[in-house]
C-alpha cells in the first residue's frame, strides 16, 4: 500500500491570499500547501480521500491516471468543493465512481451536489459518483477500511483506517469508542493545525499528546497553517514529522 499526501494545508492553503508573512513567502517548496487530501493505492487501485478545493492541481502534479473510489471525511468546503474536478476522469473512463462516507456526510454531499450524483441530462451532465453510506468496516480493493468517528469542534467527521495506517484530518477530539479502532498503527496522519490553540482542530501540542497515547511507529502532522514552517519539524520528537505536498509513504 502506498499513501501520497496530495495536500497538507488548512482551508486557506499556504501561501494564504493577501498574506506576506515569512511562511507564505518561504522559498522552501514544502511550505507550499494545498488543501488537505490523500491518495491511497492498494492492489493497483486508487482511493481518494476528500475532493479538496485543489483536486485538479493535485491530480495533475501527481499524474493520477484514474480514481477508483472516493472517501469523504465531511463536507466542509475545503474537503469537498473540488468534486467537479472528477469529471475529467469520467470523460476518459466513462465509469461512475463509488464514494463512501458517514450517512450524514453522504446526505449532505448529495444535497449540495445533486448533479454530481443524479446527473442532469438536459444540460449534458452524467452522474459521476454513486454514494454508499458506511459506518462499519468494509473491504475496498483488498484493503480493510475502518471508518473512525471523530469530532471537529461541534461537528461530526470521519477518519479512516487503512489496514495499519490511519488518516484523521479536521479533528479536535477522538471519542473513547474510536480509540480502540486506532490501536497498533504503523502510520498515523493527524490534524495538527498550528502551534496556538484552535477550538475545531488539534494544535501541535494536542496532536503530540494524541500520538503519544496511540503510539504509532510513525506520525505525520497535516492540515497545517502558515503559522508552521516545515523547518520547525526539527523541534518535533523522533518518529513525528510534518507532512508536505507530494510526500509518499509505502507500507
């Protein structure tokens, strides 16, 4: 299994529009962050987690030839508003892509983007996605996928475990019942927004505390703001790193 960090940035991306801070002006390419998303490759198939606002640019940058399934964590704009960029894959392959998420997320997605799921024949739009609400573990291309309920401030979101790797973006709390789903991880990719506190996200201190609790072999921090320089990673403990766009991990 191979995981690619398509985007490691928060909802504004980095650099942020109109900002001239040191991180937004950094020449380190790892400080250029598109909106958070990953690609999981298993058995020759590609699973996209979230359709970020930057999906087209991410797909072109990584040379993604096809997407075989989509998982949604929640429907905030930075995680779903690139959904229309899946049309290019349909034009080439003429396949409706299955997508998965919690019942609430699937309902929200189909309400917001009815033409993506139902098509709009009169306007020449074909359906692009077929929704599958999930709450229990399921198999996808030889990979066991476990939905992990998490809290994003007052909102419900879903993280996902792929065999021994887990992706928990937009997360401020992991309920007790979800902690058992995250035991024995080889890789944890987790929201660590910034150094200062935030009500809807783990900050770096909170993410470190959670990593110490879950004890994965390797931890990557994602969904980072312009408050964080990639070079600040030298301050992190062994086994913990800042993710960056284009980073790959093979398991």
